[in-house]
């Protein structure tokens, strides 16, 4: 009698453990949005429409009264969208999740409860060691939104604000050039029979790209300089037209600067922006030319640049009008707030769907990249090196 061959292997016949599907419990978020107290900060993280979307999913949002006034969002707008409005700052900071634009001050950190989740900018260059010691003491989990990556490995919030800064730099230059502010009385715009305005842009990143887009749209002649040939190629492809581009060569750069009406500096470095334009080069520029240093928050890429404020944004040096305000997007508070809100809303809804931040961090690499403190433990290597602190790898803390 022939031996019957089993259709199963020996391993398949061994009893296996049953794997049960674990139901994902949705988490209820309670988000506090305090009023920004940093100098000339006028933005807010969520718009009323975003608050309506978040509260419609069963989450709670508490907003300090007047937090959206500069972006022209009233307390009534937020209240109608389902937010709780309070004048008690302490009450807002006692929420389990705090959402801010600027990092909280040390006094504000004192109001935050232990084990709170803090989502804000970090602005590493403006921080002190005491800030991180306070986060550790309160066992806070903190996300810096300038470190959060998207699915395509870009930094969505940094890009959005760079787009605004790039576009704004051309609008501001156009305003300064008018006769109202001691300008040359020139207008951006290709008027028949009148030579177009000459614009030089240093840096072909996001800021440079959107400055170039706006200047071309207004009919200006542009020249873009960058040390990266790839970036120069990319900016021409993105704008889908041919214009003057050059690597940073002193002879070409000096020649362009002597002739330009507007100079926009948008170069960033790892720790500080490289200084590409010397004071002697600025001295050769046209009388009444406009200089806008967008990278002033990283030290500036022009030697004559000095930090100015939204109240007194312009100073004159070598007969050149300098505009060196570090926080340009705050000048357009409503547009900036809507842009930030568009990025935050899907993240917050996603965190709620996943059952809280802990679960989301396990599977979302981009969000995990934004984490720099986890239950009071520093998880960012660059911060640790900058302030001589010890840190732990986040992948060893989250399982």
C-alpha cells in the first residue's frame, strides 16, 4: 500500500499561538493654546476652522482670551468653533497638551504640570541650559516643530514659513522702494518703455525660490546666486523659466550688486549664515537701493546687517536702505497662522486616532524626528552636544 503524502509540512502541523487583533482605542486630546508673550509674536497655532475640525472629533481645545487678536480671530470665532475661552493663563498651561508658536519662557514652564506634552518651536540658538533642566525636572515630553519631517522627508513647517518669508521679502522691498519711505520711487512691474527693477537673490532654497517667483510675477529682472549647482538647476525647473543664475563668484557677484535695485539675502548655514557680502561691496550699491536680509535670525549673510524690529524695521547705511527683521512671517499674522494651522490639524487628528502621542510616535518616524524630550529624558543629540547634556536614543525608549 502506497504511503500517503501529507499536504502540510511538519512545522505547519505544530499548534501555533493565536494572534488576536487589538482594537485601537481613540484618545481624547485636551489642548491648551496660551496667548503668545514673546516680543512681536502675533501668530496662533490653530484657526477657528481647525478648532471646529478638532472638537468635532471629540477633543477639547482651551484658548486664552485674545490669543488670536493679531491674526484677526476673535474669542467669539473660537467659541463658535467649539473652543473653551478663559482669561486664566494658569488654567490654559495646566492642560495635558500645550500648543504654542514660540517656546515657553521659564516663568511659563513653571505653570506647566508635570508629564505635559509641549508642542512648539524650540529655537535652539536662543535657548539656555536652564530651559532643558526645567523640562527634565517636570518630566515633559516636548516636540520642536522645526524638526518634524513629512512623508517626503521635508520639514513642512519650516518650508511653509520660508514660502511666506520669500514672498514677503519682495512685497516689503516694493513698499520700501516707493517715495513714502525715502526709496528711489521705483515700482516693481514691467511698465512699457521703463527698464524693469533689477533684483539679486542670494540663496536658491525655499526662501530664494519664492522671492524669485514673486519678483518675476511682478515683472522684475532677477539674478540668483547659490554655491550649489543642484539648487540653481532645481529653482529654474520649479519656476519653469530661464533666468540668470550663477555660482557664488566674487567678480560676478560684485558686478550684479553694483547694478541691482534690490538685494535679498536668503542663505542659511549649519550654525550661522555665511557672510557673502562685505561692507565694501554694500558701499558700491546704488544710492537708495533696498537690502533685505531674511537670514538675519541666523546672524545674517550681509556684513552691514543689524537686527531691527517690526516697529523700526529700516535703517540706512552707505545710502542703502536695510530691512533686517528676524520674524518676517509674523508681519502677516493671519496668513502665517492659517499656514501653520493647516500643518498642525492633520497631526493632532492623527494623534487622537492613534490613541495618543505615545502610540503615534511608535509608527510615525517624521513626528518622532521632532521629539527632543521624552518624559524628561533628552533625546536629541545636537542639543546634548550644544549644551553639554546627556541624552538617550529615542528608539531605545519607545517600543
